[in-house]
């Protein structure tokens, strides 16, 4: 995009920034809270593991749809919607849309309908998509350009705080101070979900009002011409309609109730086939688009760059593996060989998983504060231990049993050593973390009990810096297509909608089960390692320095 005019920016606006980072908290709080909400709904609505994963499907699909709509408008009309509305108004509109989603959730809860709750979550996340598109550049706008990265880093830190505290708050909202068994969940009712989303919706509206009536906030409006890429748009629209066609029979099967084991097995296999077909469509569309763009690049925009297309698959895979590890964790921990925990007891584990991302992101942010080499070496080991202590302390305050998590500090120290070895180089760090992620997942699959639990929780540690590492490698060298490439990458949050249901369906098959379903995470980390290795060569051939340092995560 080529910017024509821009509004004046304030030299500093700490009050405005304090308001802005609340939306970063919302994203993390709601997304991570789903880790507790999923097993709750599974038992309350008597769902199988695949059906429970439709919560993630609805939530993360909204990110894709929202980003696709904004990109389609920009391509068709040659104007960036966010630029025209301004960052301030875009965030206001996004908050109000999320508030509408909260209202839909409340109505669905009162109607006792799971599909209605999925629609509500979809609307909440659609608002998040608009907020996220505007919030990062808005944070950079609120002060001197040279400190913009630090403000975005602060937002990432607040987002991570939301992710680890979300499961704790949601568990308290659903179960109170009691720890009901799964058989008692139906007696709890959905009344507390109404209270939870009434509070969340009110916070959305309050934040929107603060943004709207603040006269100190810049509008963030500017005029810009959007780079058009009609062939890329056509490919993505075709992919979207094919995915809709794939998921119609899957949702129809949700409505079928049968006790016939033969028919039930046939439905299970059909779901697997359709889900795998959906995955093939996404991967195939991107790779075919890249091949066609290599023949003739006109009309493909950012998708003519191999680092961008392979990066789209990497973001898809990263978000998918990050979400699916924790979304299926509740079902795994319910297994006797993993402790036999019920839904009201898993909050500290879900919190520690998301807290692990915070541990990694805080550590990855050290470079932004330009410490000396000796101080950096100390902080790399000190900061993650402090962050781990924060997660444990908050869980202790919430009266969660944290004794099973004390020894997890060993995994945190391994993360610190990996950061030290990565030297803040995105390609090297991504390869190292993806490889360690594979090792942890394989360890978790081949063992049980506390060792396996720690191994799966460590997936959060090694996912922590993947967003910025993949992002900086994928948009390197895109020039005028950088903004468009960024939009494409945000679309690939779609991975959180596709991979968890696939794992859920594998878990439902008696021949595989929840434990062995985690092999899908090994495949995901494997692709991320391949991307880290291949993108170095791609960028080197383009004469691009791929070793610029990384910062906070998504």
C-alpha cells in the first residue's frame, strides 16, 4: 500500500496506551478461557471430543473470515477499510461487535443451545479480528516511532497475561470455589456463563466508550491505495467456498443421533474424510497458487513470494498446534494414567500452558530493552523463572492445587537455554524451538503421568516466539506488498479452526484415542522446522538478511 496522507501523532500518550492494551488482554483472556469452557460444554451438552472442538472452530474461523472480508473490500474497491475508518474507530467498531457476540452468547445460554453459543463465540472473535488488524499499528502510532516496537511488545505481554489468567477466571465463573465432578456439571447449569458474558460484554462496551469519547486519542485515519491482487483473491474465495462445502456435511452429522454402532462408525469415518479433505484444500490452494504465481506473477500480489506462501502455511500450522495442544488437554488429563482430573480441576494446567507462552514471550522481549551482553545472559535465565513464579502465584491465590507443577521449572530452564542458543535470530530460533517442540510431543506420546503432562505443557514454551519469528521471515522482502502479506498471515489464524477438530476426531476413534491423537502435533512442529530451514535459503537467494532479532509474540 502507498500512503498519501496521515494524521499528526502525539509525542507520547501513556493514558491512551493504557486503554489500548486492554483489547490485547481481551484477546488472550477469551481465547485461553476456551480451554476450560471446552470440557465444560463437552460434559454439559454430552458432546464427543470432535464436537467440543467446534468451539475452537467457530472462534478461529472468525479471524479468517474477518481478515478475508477486509482484504476483499480493499482489493475490489482499492481502499483500505481500516485506513478509511481510522485505527480508533476500527477498534470501537470491533469492541461493539464483540459486545454483540456476548449478547448472542447470553441469549444462546438462556435457550440452552450449543450451536447458538458457537454463533456467539464467532461474533466475539469477528470483532477481535477487526480490533487486532487496527491495534498493532495504533500502538506504534501512540508515541515516538523509535519506541513503537516497545509499545507493541507491551501489548503482547498484556495479551499473554490474559491467556494465563483467563482459564483461572473462567473456571471460577463456571465452578465457583467448588470442584464439581464431571457427573455433577449438569447440576451447575449455565447461569454462571450468562454472568460471565454479561460482565465481558459490559467491559467491551465500556472500553468502546472510553475510546470513542477520548479526545486525546488520534483518529489514525489516512488515505491509501491498496495493492490489488485479483488472482490471489479469487484463489482464497474459491478455497473458502470449498471449505464451506466440506463443513456442511460435518455439521449435518452433528445433528444425527444414533445408537446403532455400525451407523455411528460410518459417521465417524465420514467426518475424518471431510476434515482431511478440508486440510488438503487449504494446503493445496496455497501451493497451487504459488506454482501459478511462479509462472506469471501478475495479479498475485504478495502470494508471488515463496517465503510468504510458505509462511502462511507456517502461521496456519503454528496457531493450529498452539490451540490444539491445550484444547484437547482437558480430555487427556481426564485419563486415569494422566491423573484422572475432572473439568473443574484442570484450570491450573491450562493456565500453566498459556502461562508458558507468557514465560517465553517475556524472555523474547528482553532484546527490545537493549541490555548489555552480560546483563542479557543473566536476564535470559532470570526473567522466565520470575514469569513462572507469577503464574504459580496467581494460581495459588485462586486456591488451585499447584503441587503437581513445581518441577515444571526444569522445563522453563530448558527454554532459557534454548533462547541463549538461538541468539535472537528468527530462523535459527524457530528451527531450534520447532525441533524441541517435536521432542516434547514425542516424549509426551511415549510416556504417561507427570513426565508426559510436562512434555505437553512445554508445547506452550516452544510456541511462544513462533508468531514474530514466522512473521518477520514471511514478510521479508515484500516491499509494497508488506501490508497485504501481513493480512494474508492473519487470515491463517484459520489453523486454530481446522487442526483442533481434526485431533478431536482422531481422539474419538477407539483405535487411536486421545493420547495417540497428539501425533498430529508432531507433524505440525515438523513442518515448522522444515519452514525454518527452507526459508533461510529462499531469503538468501533474494539477498535478504534473515537474522534480524525477534521480539514479543502474538
